[in-house]
C-alpha cells in the first residue's frame, strides 16, 4: 500500500544575545561550569525576572524574516515540571499568546521545485541548564550522581513550530538548513546543532495516499545533527510503514533516536505525558509590541538571502548558479558587495570568489571572514589587473598570498617584483630569444599553425616569471615572426 | 555571584549533603541567648513612635544606641512570652546604631528612619542573614542579596533588629504554622497574634521594635495588626518592590509596614514606595510626600463608603460596636458615610483560595533539595529526594495549598477553577471601581472576630480561612488597605479597615491619622512585665 509521510518540526534556537533572557548573566557557550550564573537564573528565593529587550528584538527579527504575524499583545506563562537542571522547577515560556504566529519558509528541492512550509508559531522561553549523569545507564533515575551546570539556564530560546507540511525526510532536512541559513543570515543565532544552539524534535505520521485525515504520530527526540534528523525520520517512516503494512497500529508516543544503532526506541507513551499546568507568569507584565517598534526592527533587518540573490542576478547580471552560491552565507554576499564597491566589476569579483577563493576555503575548511583577505583588497586587486599593473596569472599568486598572510596588494606586488612588464624594450630581447631557441615552432607557425603563437607566449611568460603583459608579448611576437 | 557563596551543584544520591553555610544549622542558636542589658533604661520603646523618636534623636535628647538598647532590653524582657522573633541581631543592631548616631551627629543625610529600630518579617531577604520564611526547608538558607526594601531601609539608616516569626511561607492567619514555634498575642499570651505577619505585629505591639515590615497576600499585615492593636498597611499592588520578598502568591503579595500609628506608616511609606526596575510588576507613579501631607488635614466632606454586605452575618457584636463608634467619631470629624454595594465580595475567599494556592504550587516548586535549603539525607534517587525533602521540609498547611493549587491548574480543571477565579477577580475589581464612583474610600471591619485562642482553629482550615474574609478581596483587586485600632472587645483589640483607590494610600493615611488624633486606642499597650 502507498503511504504519504507527514512531518512537522519543533525547532529550538538559542538567541545570541549578550546576556540571558531574565538576568544580566553573560550568554556564552563552553564557559567553566556554573561560572555564568547568578541568584536570578539560579531561581533563588525572592528574586524576579526582568525581560531582556534585546532578546525580544532578536525574536521579532526572526519572526519578520520568517514572514510571521507579530502579536501586539503577548504574554509569558509558566510551564511546570520537575527537573534538577531547571532551577525554579518551572520554565518561563509562552502558551496561548506567543510573540509570533503564521509564518513560512520556502525550500528548494533537488529537482529545482520550490515548496512553502508553514510556521504555526514562534515563542520565546528560557533555556534550562545541563545535566551530566555519572555512573549507571545515563538516565537521572539510574545514575550514581548528576552534575549540574546552570550556565545555560535562562539563555533566550525561540521555539519555532512548523505546520505538518513536510512530506519527506528530505523536505525536513531542507527546512532545517533553510531555517539555519536565514537565522544565521539575520544574525540572531549561530544555529549549531552540535553545540545545542539549535535543537529539533520531529513529529511524523503516515496516512494512505489520498486520505485527508492525519495518521497517529510519534515524536522523535535526541537527534544531534541535521543528518541524524533525516536518518531518524527515514527510519521512522519505514518502521511505521511496516507496522501499518502488517495490520498494526501506531501508538502515540515519544521515541528517542539512537544514533549508533540507527534506530528509534520508545521513551514514553501518551499516557505518561506531562501535565505542564500552564498559567500566566505573574512576575512579568504582558508584552506589548507596538507596530512602530516592529517597523523599526524591520528597517534594520538586513536584506534577506532570496532578495539578495534576485538582486545579484538582476543588477549584477550574475549567473543564477553563482548568485545562489554567493548568497548561501551573509558574509560571502556582503564580501561580494563590498568588493564590487571598490572595483565596480561584479562578474570579476564573482569569478574570483567562485574559483580560487572557494577552493582555498574548501581546502582549509574556513569561512571567508576567517581569512586574512578583505573585500576591499580583492576589489583593489581586480583593479590592478584591469589597469594592467599585474597580470591575471600574478593575480592568482597574489590572492593566495592575501588569503594566507593578508597585506596591501600594491606593496606585495612591488616587493615581490610582480609588476607586469609591458615595455617593448624589455620584452623584445626575450621574444627574440624564444624565437631563436625554437626554430621548429617557428616553422610550424609560418606553415600556417597560428596557434603555435601560444607556445611562444608561454615561453616569454616563463622567462619573466609570469610578469609579462600577454597582450604586448602577443603583438611583438606576431611582428617578429612575420619578419 | 557573591564571593564566598558557592553551590555544590552535585546531586549525589549516596553521599550525605554537606553543610554549606558557615554558621550552625540550628536556628535556636542564633535566637538564644536573648540579649541581656544591664540596668533599666528610662526609655521604654513601647511608648515611642518613629516620628517622635526621630525628633528626640535630632534634638539630641536620645541617641539611636540608647533606643536600640532599649528595644533589645525590651526583647530580653518579653520575648519569652511573645516569641516574635526567629532571629535577632544584637551586635549588628548596635553597630548600625553607632553608625546612625554618627550620621545624626554630623547632621548629614539624616532621614526620618535614621536610627530607628526595625524588624523584618523573615521572608525579606537580607544578605548574609538566615531567611527562613518560617519553614524547615529554608532553615539553613542565607541569601547573598538584599531585598530592595531592605536596601532602602539600610540607605535610610534604619537599624535592623532581627527577623520575625511568621506562618510558613506566609500561609496562615495565626503564625501557628511557623515551622519553629508559635508567636503569642501580647494582649493575651493564650491567643494568636494573627498571621501570617504575626511576629511583626506582635513585636511592634510588645515594644520589641518601633516599626516592622510584613507582607500581605490575603490580609497578612492587616489581620495581625488588628489582632495586636497596632496600625498596618498593605499598599497598592506594585507600589513597593517585591524583589527579595520570598514569594507566596506573586500576583497578590505586597510588602507593607506595621507601626504604632499612622504617621509612622506614612514615614515608612516615604522610604519604601518606589519604582524598582528589578521588579517588572512594580509601578512608576508620582508619589506624594506621605508624612508631610498629614499636617493640618481636614476630613470634612470626605465621602466614606460603607459596604453594607461587610457588616452582615458572622460579625462579632463587640467588633460591630467598636466600628459603630468609630463611624460616629469620623462623622463627628465631618466625614459623610454613604452605603455601597460590594456583592462580589461573597466570592472573594473562594477565588483567593484558588489563585493563591495555584501560584504558590509553582512558586514553591523550587524547594526541592537540589540547590539550597533542606535536603533529606537518606534519599536513593532524585524522585525520592524530591518526595522526602518536600515531605519533611514543608508543613501541613503548605502541602495542603500546594496540592490545592496543583489540582486547580491541572489540565481539565484549569477552566473550571483557575480561569473562573480570575474572572471573579475581574468582577471584584469592577465592583470596587463602581463603589469608588460614590466615595473616596471604604470603611470595613478588619476581621470578623478578635484574636482567637492558640490551637482553636488549627484543625479546621476553613474556619481559619474565614478570618481573612474582609481582607482578601482587597488583594484580589490590588488596592491599598489600612488597619487602625478602633477599640477593644473583651480586652482584645479591634481593628478598622480603610480601603482606598489604587495608589491613593494618602487618603487612607489622612483619614486614619485624623481618627488617631481624636482617639487613643493606638496608644494603649499590653501589660507584659
């Protein structure tokens, strides 16, 4: 029987604010355990939360970028459950009035077709601390001891809930990468799943093709990379199909992904689900988000990747493919724009970025902003080539130097003696030398094989260490050979 | 984080918990011995108000050290009978008094509270001092921070004498729910002082402090003030910062003063009413100078609402008589009484006993033994730790309310209980708004009966809850309420409650002060020695 897969994702994203959501503690990854904690985020008696305005701003930025409607009146609620890494034994979250609702994200599938995935809501909440269970099986009930690190407790966390719009694990994967790209782009989160700044729970169900009603879903947890989300969903898709195929029923439950075994296993059934006893947080006033504030934040929002790609195609006349590649990260596309400001030649900038520079970045596994090369330097170098100060071949050497060590291209060129040789006086003897040394090639040329001229250009270039101006060499060669 | 304050963030299921704080765990060691003062001081603080003491200190007639010593001496004399304090700081108080005397001598930065000995209800956090909230679960808790109000008192140069007894987590109306010992009513040691701020009210009534701070969630300042014959005020919700007040029910809790007269209440409000950016529910408003505004006040023509429904069945005849007399006194001063309807008050107690426990069930969830406070030493896993720690660390009434609140918030019951109670709350607020269209303030009894006997109601929680019948609706509406002594019945004090519009504490103080200018109930003291 043919089944259709239905997937919805709940994605938690830590906002990269300087401080935590409700106190002044620094928000930073990988600090010494419990060094970033204060009486407020430790939930000591009598202390009260105060909302970090910047976190709400970043949340609104994300909501705008994801095309959400932003509620003018939203509020915080308490989600009550016991766990030692949650200092108050309740989490300040949002229940029925989240900051943002009704957004969407467009994904592009490998066959080039596009699909819009709906976003139900995005709400703001505080993150919990971390537990490390020592000894025993690794669960809190069976371990000998538990170590608690509250550095993460109170870090602002956005929960992005999608509509059940995805129809394959591949679509879920694309949705996640798309989400990461846009949140990275607007600078609200680094979205590193390995470090936990992006976490994902997946809901998946199957239904017979053509049916409108959803099947019974399972929720999958414990995936620690985009790939494992895809793998877990692929496994679960197959598992559910087999159960249904054999006349069985899917039970509504939470299942954990076991990466090493490549399987999902039941964690708890629907009956064991928590009753979180949500109620409005009495320590915080409701959030009133004015239209003016949203407009102001919207104005400061950077141009979004799709808009920028379209503009690169339209204004810079870049090929669609190049425009796509160069807008995968905001840093790359900003780099291109800044270089274009200097040299006014988008095609050349794009060529360098797509060839030598991309190669270098791939080899070294670094991002453009982590190299020594600056956008204005690249623009300057392109200007030097266009003016004839250096040859394109020298350009390749120069770019490698700039990526590795940085520096001022004019000075490097001068110091290394890389300035292009264009004077006839200097080049003529070298041309003559090449002709004299290769009588066979001269014969071929004169015999009608005009392409042999390339060989002589190569010889002169070699003799000058690539510095000869190929145009000038060509001119002299033609004249001398015809003599 | 404060230096010297480190958490062992390790839940070990096998190792016994380590004592984390550099002081003995038994509270009584910090309580006893009581301070002993040589000789008898001519000063008896029981006869002194803060504003009088202030004048005497400024004129040099007495020093803060003398006054503080007199309070400590009084404590050593009567505390065995009253048991108002959980912790007393004789050395710290005398050191603070010395500083205050220097301040007074230099004449710089002298505030009305400079040198005045004050007691704090033991749910107000004071840096480095045990803050127990009347509970075993916080018996060894020492906050590394001051509550905002404590900072304000310290800035003003007040002397902190100690921390007063209370019903555990402020849940109760008699101070019998303290995990440590009950406090006795100075007017009759067999009777309760009221609660939950019973220690604060008893301390002021017994002359063991000039002023005491309490907190009021459903009447916890006003009811004990009435029982102990002192003056007490619950300010408007949001007028005083709750930062550092250990929460019972966040949307109802409010800190306020208990004192010997209305002028001292005003003087204290001048010091503690302010917007606090650390408390998102604290409200910025233009506050009047309270004490200054009490000079030459004429309440002639003031319209006082008389909520007929508050004087119906269940009101003790002695209290009714005192209130009738108080009404005549105010009428004699030119105030006009108008009857008003406050029907929704009938539902206030029910709504309160849904909302307050609901919030409490969540607020008190943090006391789990994982980070601070009491932890059961024999637990075998985290669930066992939670169950035993909370089962042993929390008292019966607290557990009762946590269970009530947990139930009311549970899925399937939320709409029927919590949501409904919030709707009732809105109606109560509207009812008050409507009544204030006809009057400037309301006049009601503070309690249905005078102080009851210790043990009389401990086994009947509903009966106990009824002693807050006249006060809870004020918290639900967020309004200010002032209680002033207005008579005696069978030798026990009677309190009159004035309820005002939001942030109109001043009108209450004006009427209360006018009443005290022509009466002397607030000047009478219990005989204890």
